[in-house]
C-alpha cells in the first residue's frame, strides 16, 4: 500500500493498514520505526502504559508489534531502500505532480511497476516481489496465543467538572466521578477497558466501570427514579 497524504497521522496509519490487510490478509507481526503514529511506548502516556489506535488494533487482532531500536535505521532497511527507489522513479517522471491526486496516480504506477513488472536481482530467477510473495505460505495472527491484558496505573486529579481523563486506543475519554470530588487526587487501575477509580488518600473506591469505546464522556450511573405510588 502506497498513498499520498499532506500529513500522516495515527488514524491514517490505522486506515491504510486495514486497507492493505483487507487486500493481502492480516500478518502475524508488523515492523516499523518508533514514530508516534506507530507507537507511543517512548512517549509520556506510552510509558504509563497507553496505546495509540494502531497499537490497540494490533493487540486486538493478536498481531505481534515489532519496533526498530532507536537510532538504528538499518532495521527497516528494506522499506528505506524501496522509498529510495520510489523517489528516484518519481523524480525521473517528465510531468511532476502538482496535487496530492496527481501524486497518487504516480504512486499507483510505481507500486504496480515495482511489484509486478520490474524483475529483482535479489530474488531467485529475477522474479517480481508479487510472484515471490504469492509463492510462499503466509504467516497469520496466532489467535491461539493468549492475548496479554493491557494493565496500567494512572494518577490524576478530578477536574472542576468532576471528571478524570483516560486515553483509550489513542483517544481521550472523560470519566464522570462527580463534582463533589473536584480537586481530589485519585489512582486509576486499568485492565483493558475495565477501570477502577480509587481515592489516593483513603483508598475508597469512587467508581468502577467498563469503558464504552464509542463515546467520549463516560457518565455516572444515575440512581433509579422512585416508583410512583398508586
């Protein structure tokens, strides 16, 4: 998959990965550098156990995520060499693109040329990458492997609005605790989507919930209305 974007973001990475996987199948593992669109493990909330949307999707599908060592670019050398070949081909085109749409047309051409038409000296019988890929068995996600739980601890202070925040799959969620607790320091104990909010000083359990990943604000449960007497 090769696509043109003004700026690459984590959601774009997830979308393009899904599009490529729908065409070629989901892999057993991925290999990328440590850009924050791929992993937040070296960032602040990553060191606290957070994941972006791409990392969360890989975990959900039992795909092993591999990242190159920092300051060690040769780990992703095959991708780097392909990019050099692609840039050289693009510069050689008589008509240079002026829009992203124009660039995408050329990218589609170079992808087809590289994968299906241009023989590669590094492959047996100077085969094309597509021929070599389709001739080999594919490694797929190991669904029998236990999918490790995502455990983490977060320290926070309840806001004036009575909420605390938690990042789930790269998206910030607001958890309602209650305005009376504004300014209270709390500890969040998180396992996947299960969350416990504990008073940092007293150990009192203020709230226990399962995060709804489809909504930002996680409201508190309202007490049931009293039954009207007949």
